[in-house]
């Protein structure tokens, strides 16, 4: 074979490889969606119109539900923010998680933890996080940029996230000063800054694929600063100004409606950029609604728990069952309501499968992609597990086993048992009638909880 012929063959092979490679990339690009995961803070199961809310207006999120699937039995990772986010990011339940409570402070994600962002970044995604982090501060190994995120803006510490007009935010590894809030001014509302950053990230990432984790801080209700709770200061309560409601309730409703409008802005941008069909959008909340004191918002005013028992910091359904909406035109069936049971630790393996990659071995989550796409879900959880209150002297545990729900309200307390098919409000304890189910749930509580030195379980009244 002469030299010229050999050169022709080599060039042809290279060209074929390039065409094949481009075809694979094109196919992968079509198969691998952009991912937008939006999470509200302390939004109750019943705070959205599509979940039965009668007074707060949420047309954009309601439209999201109408164009996708609305889940009625989806669960947060925990009943408070930091551990719930840890379960979401690491794919494990609370009994195995690095971060298991909001207190004591000082436990953060470590280098060896593999996060959802790292999994997606390894699959070729550009990754961005905006809003509330809670999993690591500066000086720790848990900062967003050290845990797989290419771009970050928001609050590192959940306590700082109580403030909507702070003096600064963290932007990647630097502080971003908010001069409009200096001198007691209220010129820069963090929620608005988060929305603008999310829109910018989508614009900059439009060539995809990208993963946007948008963890809003509203409608989280704060009782402090003691004299002027910042939650009571919203840029506008216009949608509800004429209502004969307490001002705090007008403001709460205004926050939810403001967020709804911004979800609408995100959806409009995806459509304008022609990314609509190539993007899967999730909307959820980090835990149940927060019960307030004194001048604070009262969840009962809007039936924020949607008829479920319990609130944030409790392991009854109202504290851990959350809205979950998923939309992906042409892939996720539109207008569907699903009673599939899944939880935050299932998000990592689900998004990994959508991205064409694998989640780490040894996690608790399972992929629910078949459920999202309206197919048969062959692999299911035997149980779901939560715990809370390790260092507070009221260590609680909860287990969902098929349609049974077991709750232990404190160390040594009897296990309460509820049949969620008949009693979603958990009003009738039927433990005495089903000792075999109680025994199995007690066994799960022992097996699922692995002690952590960072969260020693304290007896009631025992001091740290």
C-alpha cells in the first residue's frame, strides 16, 4: 500500500471517528436534559394552589404542575433545613448523613463526601448554586465551590439566611457587599438577587448541559431581630394589601406570590432560549411550614400544612411531606398526579441517571426516573427513615413502611402507628392493633440509625 493511500485511509478513519463522536455527543445532548432544581424554604404542603391553597395566588407554579406531574407523597430529607439539604446533596437518609440537625453548629460536608453537583459535573454539566447552602462555611471543606459547584451566590450559614436585607452575600470565594442595605436601608432584597443570578446562570449556560440548584430563602419566617423581624419587611404586599388579614399574613402571602412570579420568569427564559423541551424542572420545599410565635406568621391561617398533622421540627407528615412538581415536555407526562412515594435522597441517583452517569455506591437513594417518565417503577424502597433532635433532649424517629407510618416522639417513648391509607392526618394511633408492624418499625429504627459523634443523642434534661 503506497504512502498516499495509507494517508487517505488514516484521514478517512479520523473523519469517521469525528462524525461518530459528534453523533454520540448530539444524541447525548438530546438525551441528557438541563436540570433546574428549585427549592423553597419552609413552604408548606398546602401553600400552593395546585395543592389546595385557596387564598395565596400561585399561577406560575400551578401551571408548572399542569404541564408536568404533581407528587402527593414526596418527602424532604429532614424536618429542618441543614440535614434536609445534606440528604438532597449526598443521597443518604438522616440516619447515615454527615449533617443531621441545625444544631450544634460546626459539622459540615467533608472532602470525602460526594455531592450531587460533583456527580453532574463529572458528567460534563456546568453546575450553579444560588440561595441557601447550610452545608459548609469558609474555613471548612463544605463550601459549594469545593463540593462541585462552578458558580455560587448566596448564604453559606443557614442563620444568616434569616435575613433578607443583609450587608453581604458570598459570591464564590469572596464576599459580595450589598451597599443598598447599609445604614439600615432596605434596598437589596436577597430573593430578588437570587432570581437575577439564576437567570444569568441559565443565559451563560445555554449551550448546556447545565444544573442549576436554586435554593430560595422565602417564605422562611423569622422571629428575629426581636424588635423588627425582617420577614415582616417585603418589597411589596400589593397583591394582598386590601385583604382584611394581619399584616404578617399579607407579607407571608406576598413572599409566596413573589416567588411564584419568579418561577414564571425562569420558565419564560427557558422558552425564549428554546431550552424548554431540553430542561427538566423540579420544584419543592426543604421541610414543612414553620410555626411562629407572637407577631409571626401562623401556618393555620392559610392551612399551610394542607390538613397534615405537624409542622417544621416534627416528624409527622406536616413536617416532612412536601410539594414536589416535575416538568419535562415530551418526557414527563403532563397533567398527571402521582402518589409515588420517594424522598430527597432519591434525587441524586435520579439526576445521575438522567445525566447518563452513575451515583456513588452505598447511598440510600434509588432512581425514580421510571416514575417520572410514567413507566413502571420496579425498584422501590422497603422503608423511608428520618430522625431529629439529637442534641435537644427530644430525639425523635419516624419510619414509613409501605403505607404504615411509625413515629417515636422521644427516647424510650412508645412507637405510634398510623395507617396513611385511611388516616393521612395521623389522628388515630393503631399501634395496639398491629404489634407485628410496630416490631418491624422498631427494628428499622435500630438498623437505620448509625450513631454520629457529632450528634450525640441526649436524654431529656441532659446538658451538652
